[in-house]
C-alpha cells in the first residue's frame, strides 16, 4: 500500500517538473518529445514565446486508495467442530503434573503411588482451580491434580482437570515410614513427592496432637503428620513443628461437598466445609454400599477410619438441603 502511494506521488512530482520546464522554454532532450525532424526540434527551441498565455494542461489529482481495515480472525474458528465426548464413566487419576506438552496436547501425570500416565486434552477439557473455572495456563509442572479420564478411541482423554493448590515451601504432609529416635531422623512419604522426605527432629521440635503437646512416641509408622521445617546449615531440613493428624485405627468425621467420585477405583474426593481442604476417602465395597444419591456437588457427612495410609469410609450420609 505504501509503495503504491509512493509511486503515485513521484509520478505527480515528475509531471509537474516537466510542465514547469516547458513553460520556461528550457525543456531538455530527455524531457521533450522527439519529433520526426531534428531541424524542426531546433526551430521550436529557438522560437520566441507567444504573446498569449499558453493553456494550462489539466492535471488529474490521484487520491490514495482507502485503507482496508485489519480483520481479526479467531484461531478457534479455524479448528474443525469437535465431536461430543462419549457418555462414559470417568476414572479418577490423582498425581502431580510431570510435563505439559501444548504442541501434542498431552499432560504427563506422576500418579500417586508410582508410575506415569500420558493423558490427552483439547478445548473440550474443563479445567478447575480450587473449584473455580480456570485455563490451561494455570497448570504448571509439579502442580497436584485430579484428572477425570475416559477412553477416547485408543487414547486416555481428560474430561476435566482439577488443580489443587500445593502446599507452600517449608511445609509437608504425609505418612511416617520410619523414625530413628537415636539419630533424630524422621522419614515421611509425601504424596506430592516421588521421593521420601527426610527431616531432622531436635529437642527444639514441637510435637503436637489435637493442639496439645505430645511425645515422639506418636511418630509411629503409618501415622499421618503435618510438618513445618526450615533449612539446616548442612543442606538438610530440620522440623520446627510436627502435628500428629491421625494414627492407624483413629476415627474421623468429614462434612463437605463431593468434588469427584469413582466407584471403579473406590475413591471419593471431598472438600471439607470446616477447613476447606480436599481429602481423599476410599470406598470399600465390602464395608459400604454406595447408591446414586452420592454424586459430585452433593453435601455429605462421612464417618471414616484411618488405616495407616488412607481414610476408609464406614458410613456416608447425604445432608438434607437447607430449608428456606
């Protein structure tokens, strides 16, 4: 557009220069029109200017072409219409994001308990961050997620990805695998890490249970603990506080909203209405029968027993809706 306008302008300027030179009787050989006779050209050049004013040739003023406005194209409109997802029961996969491949539209999940799984996604996949609608840009390596998966042909496809906010630095929660009292070494299996977490316990470490002081004898294998720690000078970690959350055989009652449920895996994810944290509750068909009333978004009260590495439901009560 700009180059075409430049050629028009230059052409108009050149025509103006030729006309001015001709009016003054100073047209050069390169500017004049060559006639059939050289003598005729010389006679014309030496002839005196006529008394009358020469007629002014008409000059057509060219207007620039109108600018064409930019047209914004939505990239999504270039994609073909995607078919509706099959109406199949979803399997719930929990783990941490190992890799997010936006070119191949795949997410690699480090599954809790070991192993990796590649899961496909596309614009049909719903993403939630602590229950609220989110986007793919909210997912990062190391994030803890629950993925509702279905089989789409021969590939595993994510119908929904639910992102759970990770714990902050300096905090850990997991199951005690061993405790060496003589060395003050506590080993914990944290679900967010594929490696065992080793933390030093010193005389300055506070051991608490139900907001009361407790002894290190509570740190038996299979105990669920929450740890606050800081770095040591030798690069290790030292615990400032260890909270005993549950010991094997303890009973706990949870009340809140069902986030997801998978009867084939025997797993229910519940968001507590008390502390707003997410808990995994296992469903043992030999202990409890689940009917269709227990489904996502329903408020329930669940009586569980801690079995060393998980909460197992012993009764589930669907709470009645609030009367208004």
